[in-house]
């Protein structure tokens, strides 16, 4: 590993699995299957390692370099491994400062492995699934009570409606979190926004029809236009989106709620609205508000 490890910022290893499969390249998936102690990662945290790349982290830098060595050995011989670090580990020169214990499963997946195909299909269809493996046999099936394995919900999506610095900052923080982000600006300019996001210039209705919000989609409305906000809120609160928030002054909230109620939205739908948007951390600047919004979205999905 190099002195800096930016790939450790990646938490979801599915894109790495899919990319390796597309290249026709085997990949090793390393999963924490048991954890005891105060380490930074829990059961289910993963790394993905190929012959030339590594991503994810399991301990905050204590064991990653050694894990990569074991993964490359699994690439070479095709054998899965169970590795223990910390208490009871044979690797006395690899310490866990937290004093805990981590048990890892190291498994090689071929590019044609059915599990990779099924994980990709579930992500495409926006379905929550569970990945079950013993290191040799793998399966991907519907999540449900009593099903034990690595839970894979659909990846988080963020739809931001607006165009000012607050909207751009919220979109940017969503990208920093590793989410798919779409920016909606009705009648916006042809030039794309200064961020690598999906861009939609049509009506809000057209954007929602195209994007199809689901329970793993957050919608942040920041247009500063009362009528545009109203239209967006009606559509967002009628959708199954897991989070709906709107930027605006608290003193305007009663009027906003009355308009939504008059439009036929139920009390249950209105109770889903986060307004003013974001955690109450005293945020003022666009960057601060964006942090508050992303934090609130994360808190809402727990």
C-alpha cells in the first residue's frame, strides 16, 4: 500500500466486483464475519482486492496491508481463508490497538460467479438482498427476517432540486458520500452543472418520471421559488422516497403546510417532510447546510 490510501474511502464493494467481472478478472472479497472490541468497522465491512488494486478498509490502517497479502495469495491458489487478527491471532506482529478481535473471510470470486451477476441484477432492479457465503458456496437472495448474511440494500441516491450554491453544495456533499446524485433545474441552461451529476432540465414531473424515486432515494428541494417548491413537494411526498426535505425559513413553514394540506396531502405524508431541511447544527453557509442535510439523510435511513 502507498502512504495514502484514498480507495479506503469506498465502502460499497459492489462497483469493484462489477468492474472486475466486466474486465474478465478474478477478485477477492474480504469480509468481517465477527468482531469483538472497539474497532472502527463492524461485521459486514469489506475490502475488494485484485492483482493490481485494493479498495475498502477494515481497521483504520492496522491490518489492511497484511489483508492484501492474504488476498493476493487467495488469488494465486484459489483457496478461501479465514483469518483472525487481535486476540488469539497467530499474527503477533500485526496489532489491533483497540485490543479487540476481528475474524475475516477471504474468498476469490471468478468474473463469471453467479453471485456477482445476482448482485448486479438486484442493484439494477433496486432490490434489497442478502449475500450468503461460506467461502466456497455463495448465494444472493431476498432480505428477510432470520436471513443471515451480508445485507446489500440498493445504493443511496440523492435528487437535488434547485440551482443556487445551497443546491450545488448539497449535491457535492452527496457525491462526497459516494451516492448517485441527480440535479433537477426546470428550464435550466443547456450547459451542465459544475459537478459530475445527472442533470435534468425538464419539468419536475418529467424528472421524477425518469428517475423513479424509491425508498433508497433522498429528495432535497432548494429552489427558493414557492410555487416550484410546492410542485416538487407534492410529487416528492406522494413518492416512496425515503427522505424529503425543503430549504426555507421556519416562519414560512405554516403557510407551506397549509398549501400542501389543501392540495390533498395526508397527515401521514406531511409528517415525512423535513423542514427546515437538515440537522439542527446552526448551519448557515451552503457548505454547512449541505453537511447538515447529508447527516439528516443518513440518520433517517437508520
